[in-house]
C-alpha cells in the first residue's frame, strides 16, 4: 500500500442513487482520453462499479478475497 495524496476533485456524490454504494465517489468527466484513463479517474469508475458487500469489508485481506476477476471490467 502506498500513501498518495488524493486530488482536490475526489469527492462524494451530491446525491445517492440505488445503484451506488455508500463509499462511492463522484466521477470525473473529461473528453481527453489521456486523463480519462489516468489513475484517479479510471480507479473511481472501477471503485464505483464494485458491489457494496466488497467495498465495505473491514479487513484488507477480506477485501482482496472478495475481489474476483469477474467483478472487475476489462481495461480498454
């Protein structure tokens, strides 16, 4: 694990929908692919796509165990 300072645009959503989990982040919208697929914007998309049962794990090892290749979409 690496300590990385989060960027200023990393915020929670303004309102929750039934498709979001409680730890979702607001997506960064951009028209430039070089930024869209950079670390934070792309990781937000992946994180928000995970089920709540996975992101709410209290233990890192349990979180890793709950992840499976079928949960993560293939990268373009």
